[in-house]
C-alpha cells in the first residue's frame, strides 16, 4: 500500500511538472500492484488523470500559462476521438489493451529521449507571445483526434504527445504548452469516461486513494514547473518508461493473446479494415503536412 501511495504521488508530481507523462505509469501500477483488470485500470486512470490535471491546470492558469483557444482547437476533436476510443475499448481483450499500452509506452519513451537532443527547434523562428494568434487549425484538430483516440482506448492522458505538438506545431513556449496540455487532458479524459460509461466499473477506495495523492503531487509539480528544467528528469523518466514498456510486452505477448487477436480480426475484419484505412489516410496527411513545414536549408543557415 505504501508503494502504491508513493507511486501515485510521483505520478502527480510528473504530471504537474511536465504537463503529462506521469499518467503513463498509472495503468501498469493499477494492474500489477493494485490487481485491477486492464479495463478497470484504464477507467481508474482516466479519473485520476482528469482530477489531477484539473487541479494542476488551475495553478497554471493563475500564472497565465494556459492558451485556451489553442487548447480548444486541439481538444474538441480530441473529445470525439476519446469518446470513440472509450467505446471501442469495450470490444478489445484486456491482454491486447496492455500490449497496445506497451507500444504507446515505447513510443512515448523514444519521444522523450529524442526531444532531449533537439530541444525547442522552432525557438528562433517563433514569436515571443505566449499564445500565438495564428494557428494551424487543421493540423491541431487532426493531432487532437489521434491523441484523443489513444486517450480513450488505453487511458493515457497523452501529455507526452501534446507538449511537443503544442510547442513545435502551434508555437507555444514550453511552459504554456505544459499548462495548455493539462487543460486538453481534462476535456479529453472526460469524453473518454463518457465513452467507457457502458462498461464502467470503479473501485472507489483505490480511485480515491490514488487520486488524492496524485493531486497532492500535482501541486508539488506545478509549483516546481517554473523553477526547474524538466529536461534531465524527462530523460530519466523516458528510460524508465522504455524499460516498463519492454516488460509489459514480455509479460503479455503469449500464444493465448495471439489467438485472441486472430479471433478478433476474423470476427471484425470489415471494421478493422475500414478503421485502418481511415488511420492511414490521416497519418499520410499528417506526414505530408510535416514534410511541407520542414525548415528550408536557407532558413537553417540563417538561424
């Protein structure tokens, strides 16, 4: 129990300090330490993340570090994705959800480690205003939908994806990106919970205990966010998440799980084909947009 309390406190600190990332530990902790099923752990994680982010975003908003317009542009489509992801989770086996979660953990860890090498790539080309007026709305809405879908399906707040997107794509300074990502997490997590409503089971004691200490940790993290750099912490955290992701893959990938996936594909092949096609189209457009917004060589020489 003491370990569970300590980890919930750590998750809150990381959420308040980095604008996300800490919540990616919530589901593994709830599954392997609290003994919850994957679906119950995801629902509990969404509640904890939503409440903790709500408290943290208030502290950031008081310091003017939340860009509401950008957050709404990113978050409204994210709510749609989160709701649909929550509905879809009811039809996915627990073992497959944990494998998907492990894949997201590996992607998150690589994102954290990569961002250490290329921090603030647009800092020399962006205005100093904390909340830019001109936004790439289509790109923000597309990213919001994709991140929201991940949030609804596996219960991750998505801050590790939002902060770089808001910093690099929307041009928000890092502290404004952190505060805005917390606001987005609140509305996406709420929509995801609505998607899970038809199959929601909550352990009130575990949820209240975890939420309380995570909220305390978020106060600590929020108070430290403007005073210390999270770069070294993020690097160490990225390594930890990578190790845990590998552990989940080792633990969950087995012949019964592969048989479940095969049966799922056979029963729902039309739906899977259609959803995969939509996803490929969206990712292709996102890749096209990224390629066409890369800085030209002349721009790099001038900066």
